[in-house]
C-alpha cells in the first residue's frame, strides 16, 4: 500500500460531458429505466455541493474537476470550510483502483476467499489447502496469523471476522464451523495442536451431514448465520452454544445468506432454485419467508446487501448480476412460473448463450441487470463498493474469465476490468477507505490493485492463461 497518495487530476472533457460521461468513463447521468429512489440516494451520496456546480447562464454544465473542488474548499464557497461526505465521495470515487497488480501472497492451492475487515486494517484469505491467513494491511501485509484449519472437506468455503476482530470463523463442506481466537500471541495456529479451534456443530440431528457454503457474524457478534447444501439456513447462538433456528429455506442448495442491515432482524438468501428470499427473524416460527424475488434464470451464487435493509445485489449462473428492492417482492405463496431448464452443468460446461440469449424471466422483479462477467465453475461473489469512499456508486464482481469487473450502479457501464489472473476470480474485496481492491483466484494468487499505486513496488508479471477447470464450490 502506498504510503503517500497523490491524486492526479482527471481533466474535464466537454464531449464526455455532453454524452453524460466523465473522462474516466463513469456515467454521470441516471438512466430513466432505473428506480428513482436508488438514483436519488446515489446522487445525494456522490454529487458535490451545489456551490461547486454553478455555471454561468447559457453555459453547459461540465463535470466538476478535483482542482475546482479543492479551490472551492480553500475559499470556503460551501460555507462549511471542508468537504462534506458527498464531496469526498465525488472526489475519491473518480479514482477506481486499476493500477497493479501487486503481490499479496501466492500459495500452492486455489484461493477461495479474500476479505478486508470492517476497519480495513486486516485481510483474511482462505485457500483450498486448509490454510487461512490473516494479514496486517498497514504493516506491509505481514502475516499475523497462519491458520491450518481442521475438519476440512474439499476446501475453506467461507470465513468471517467478528465485529471486534477478535475471532474468526471458517467453514467447509461439513456441518462444523470452527472458531479461532486471532488475538492470541501465536502466529502459527494449527488446529488443536498449537491452538484450540472450537468446533460449532450446526447439525440438529445425529445423522445430519451437509456442507456449508456461507457463514457470517451478526453485527453484535453474538450469532452466526450460515447457508448449506441441505436447502437450509442455520442461525447459531454463540452465547448459548447451540443452533437457535434451522429454516428449511429453499428447494435446492442455499448458496448464500447475509444480514440485510445492522439490526440483524432481516436476512437475504439465494439458492439453486433460482429464487432470492427475504426472511424476518422475528416471525420465523409463525410462517415462511417474508417474501420472494424472481428474475434469475439459473441458480444464485452470492448475495450482498447494501446495508440499508432495502437493496441488495445477486450473482447468478445465468451470467447476470441483478439489483433488487425488497419492496417489490412477492408474498410467500405467490405463483412461481415454471422455467425452461437447460441441460448443462456450470461446473464443467460453458454457458449456452446461443440457446439462452433471448430467454427472459416472465416475472422479473429486479431493478437492473448487469452483464459482461462470467459465473462458472464456482460460487463467484459480488459486492457494492464502499460507502465511505464511493457512496456505493459501483458494484464489482469476480469472474471465471480471471478478471474483476467493476460496473457503474446506475448506468450499468463497465468502469474497469482488472485483468491479471489465469483462472477464476472467486472473491474480491474493496478496502473500506482506500482506493484498493484485493482479488483471490484459483491460480493460487492473492493480489491487490491500487490508485495511484506504489512507486517502488514491483508489479506481478502477467500469467499465461490456463484452461484448467477445478471442481466447483
């Protein structure tokens, strides 16, 4: 990570302004087909103060340059003497981290997980070889915890840091979720040899045997929520050391689950049954889901919440990423149309675009659909960009073509393609405060992309593409 960050100016482009784009390729107009509420919300979070955008009568309105904003701040034209959060987002969000990549780590097995902590000080990376590494981002990416996981089946499918960053949980294709104290003095954490890894058993019956695809801490750190291949969602009470809820949630594998907001009351889930479902934990026992959302033509690999309890995005095996508003959901028990089935397996086969290119869901409830990336072989993840630095004006996703794709939330335009990896990028993470993205791939590499980049750092040499297709999860 660069110690000194100088933001070079992006000059205004009159032609780009007339076309509704800035010179960095990011659309500045809000398409009429998108939901007005999210367009207005994004505008409030990312547009500069009106004092920066004043123009003389008869002159066209141009994108506000960084130099103009800095000059306006120094002359206190907004009357605040500083940038507002929206002003800051307008400046920083122009600098998508495209420079690099720079090496974080390389292991001898596929990288499945890479996620920053909520404060950005730590990075967690999980590998198929049962290794999980915790890096100190602010101290030269030093490995502060090297975890050798226990009870592994196939791979580390997911990890999650507790809100206070004291504990880490990890899952695999088994009902056991393990929890590790990452604040201990030992760097090497070999399960039940150098340190104790407590096993949290999510199975309800003695004969239960299933795999866990996704696990997350609640915002208060008292509970875990997990999704599994037995079509269920599990809520685990850490204080009571027991499963508090098991929900038969879908009619196929539940690939992803997450909390909708900080309250912890609402959950989103996505499944191979092609449905997204919304769950209200306050009435689990009374009825089924609070609602369902239809639109994907194939199974759903990942869901990320905007954090406001209203919007979320999902990645689908139909090679699309979709934006949703839960206010548009159908009630539980609504008629679900029978969709035409494709005779294909995303783990081994290319998507049959020629056959499916004209297919549309008859009851698509999504707000927007984004295309350009590839969702094959594994449960590829997607996310909103950070609120603090970008106002969540972008969404980004891994891809089986080895590229991290960054889209403009409102226009759907491709803002950046971070192209380096020779195999599937399963996970990626945007630093909550700095212009930095970390990507992890099945080519065994974890790398970072920055703006402006490090002056003395050596970029990783580009790899030769491989046709290798490992097993899915």
